[in-house]
C-alpha cells in the first residue's frame, strides 16, 4: 500500500478522532491530521506489522501525540499571555503550583513516571483544559472516575513516587 492509499484509507478516521479531541475544531483537526500523516510517513519504518497492533491504532497514537504537542504549545502561549497581563495570585492547586513554582522539566519527569492512563488524564486536564466529565467520556468512564484518577495522579506526583500500581 503506497502513501496515497494509506492516506485515502485512514484520513477520514484520523480526522474524526482528532475532531473529537479538539472539541469539533475543524481547522485544528485538519491541520493535526496533516501533521499526523507527515509524522507517520517519517516514522513508517517504526511500525512493525506483528499482528499485535493495528495500523489504525498506530496512527491514532501518532495523532494523540501530535495533539498533545499542540496543546502544550497552546498552553505555553496562554500562560505567557496570562502572566504578562494578569498578576493574580494562584491558589495552591498542584497543577498551578507546577506551572508557577516548579521547573517544567521536573513536572514532565514526574508525569512520565505515571501510568499511561494517569498521564493522559493529567495532560487532558492540565494541557487540554477538559472537564472531568469530558475526560470520563473520552475513556468511556464516569466523571467521578476521571476525578478520582486525576486526584491519584496528583497524589503520586506529590510523593514523587516511582511506582504505579494502576
């Protein structure tokens, strides 16, 4: 299957997935779809058809990473603009403490130690500014499940715990 065939077969699927992640922002979903396929073509040799993972799953993981990178860039721009225009005092919530007081590298090191599920929930909440209800919906779980899992991730990061049981 050549690159054109791959794009024709999976572009609509990836676009719809990104449309969901971007809360129906068509322009962003289109741009992220293009970037996803660009990244996929660059790293096509990394996909090994072993039967363990489908090609569409591999593309979705690339799409999610492209989306998270864009969220991170947007969050940085937003935080910079906010800090320049508004000198309000932040509360002592963990997410705000990390962006204000902690080295970002340390935050991402701690986040990297979390399970993939907790890390994704953390990113969706902090970088994606999604509600717990929206996060629960993405995972097919309840709002309370998302809230509890996010809380546990915060607790684990506070401890700097390297073990993750879930």
